C-alpha cells in the first residue's frame, strides 16, 4: 500500500472553529438551536458520520461548559484569545489534535461552526481529494476545507491573524450545494435560516448528521 493510499484510508481528523464571541449576533453561534439541535452538534455529527476522527472543537472559556454539554464526546480546545484571529483558533485546534494523536496530522478537515450550509455528501466528495481542497458550488468555494501536511505546517508557522486564504491554495471541488455560502453572523441571518424550509430540509433534517 502506498503512503498516499494509507493516509487516505486512515480516519481524517477535524477541527471545528467555535471560539468567536458572536458579538454581532449577541449569543453564541455554536449554541443556536436549529431543528432542535445546537449548531455545533449538527457540525460535529456530520464530521463524525463522514468518518472524521478525532474531532476537536475550538471554544472560548465562557462557552466551553455549554458546548461540552452539547457535544459530550468531542475534544475541546480552549482558545485563550479568540480575538487574535481565526487562524489562531485553527492553530489551537491543531495543537490539540497533535497532542491527542501523538503526532502532527497528515491532513485535516476545518469547519467553521457558522458556515453550516453543507452536508455529509459534500464532505465525502472533498475527502476524496489528494491535496488541499474546498467544495465549490457554481465556482464559489465554501467550507469545510481539507488541508494536507505542508499546509498544516504553514498554518502553524503563520501569524494568528493571517487569513487562511493567504496561506493555502485550495483546489476547488465541484459539488451541488446551493447553501454552501450560508453564513450565520447576525440575528437576520439566523431568522432567515429558521424560516427557510428548503435549506432546513437539505442540511438540517433529523436524518442528516446522525
């Protein structure tokens, strides 16, 4: 078995970014209820169903207890300074993954909790990629993304506030995912989601992510 085949056959770990303070929303995005389940649980369950193990959720100190109750089987990584930048949160998660695995991962999935417009099927397609990959609908990239070892090393060597798009050149993987660019940032975003039957049926049905 080649090294590449061996890597792809092994479970791919994942990092969920959920450490932001959600100031524009006024409450923790990760704990927003959608169809009876916290957003962070939807994301975690999808990752697990796609075969990602282990899954690390990066949280802030205030949200850690509530997220631990919402996703009791997840590994939590507390970011002491979420305002330093999203890449800094990713670095926290990667450090926790390395500690859990005993070695740096060969590849990893990264999923922001506030970009939930994807399904297990979308992630399955991305995981078939050999390199750094992002799902793309109608030519526009979204999440979750897949990073390989060299890009993981580049992230770890970066400043915490440097955007990921400046560090990694993702290959676009075409998928059919009309809600891939869904971004939950404000009350209006959440209210629109909760009233949108099409996206709820596609991405948040009770059969999805279980």
